[in-house]
C-alpha cells in the first residue's frame, strides 16, 4: 500500500483524497448523522446547533471523548471542525465535489506539527477507507487491518518530512 496523502503549506497541512461512486448527500450523511458516522469513525453527542459536538472514537479503545467545534457546515459540500485532543487542536476540513458520477472527498488537516505526520497520516488513510467501505457497503477495514496494512505507511510519511 502506498500513501495517498501529500503535504502543503510548508508541510503544515496534510491533504488526502478519495473518489467514490456516491452522491455528496450520501457522504454528507456519513459525516454528520450519528448512526452512519458510528459505522466508520465514532459516535457523537450534543447538538450541532450549539456549535460543537463531542465525539467518541469507536476504534480507539480507552480514548477520551473529544470536543469538536463546528466552524463551517455547508451541506453537502464543506465541513470544518476544530477538535481539541487535550494536547493540541486539530483543524480538519472535508470538502466534497461531484463530477461525472463520482464524488471527490478531500480531507485536510491544517496547522499541525509535521513531526507527527507518521503517527497521524496512516490513521486518516484508514478512516477514509472505512468511510468509502461504509458508503459502498463493503467490508470495513478493521483494527487488525490497520495494524497490518496501514501502520506500514508511517515510514513513507516519515520520508516526506525528512
């Protein structure tokens, strides 16, 4: 498996893409509806109308819930949140564009420490593949798949920052 991400903005922004035969609305639902989000990422509580939700990651056992401030929600094309991991804030932006029967998903994690790329990027690769599998109703990559296939991407991402 090869990394699909790239660095932009003086190596402080990670950008990953996926292309899927699904509508923007279907993908938007997987990003924003609790039951669909839980299938590939985690569950959330709270009210988006309050400007934030609290997300519990489904695959990261023992991790505390994370508050996500909703900065931009423009259904069904743009979702930007700032997640407070306790140690740092992660600025995450998802953009959806549709062309010729496919929707392009672009995930950007902005303003992060490039040294953390080898630990962050393989996780986003895995989560995006879980999203695509959920949309296509195929087998969702498991934690075993992550450990076997996705963690090996860390070396390639390390090479991007050396």
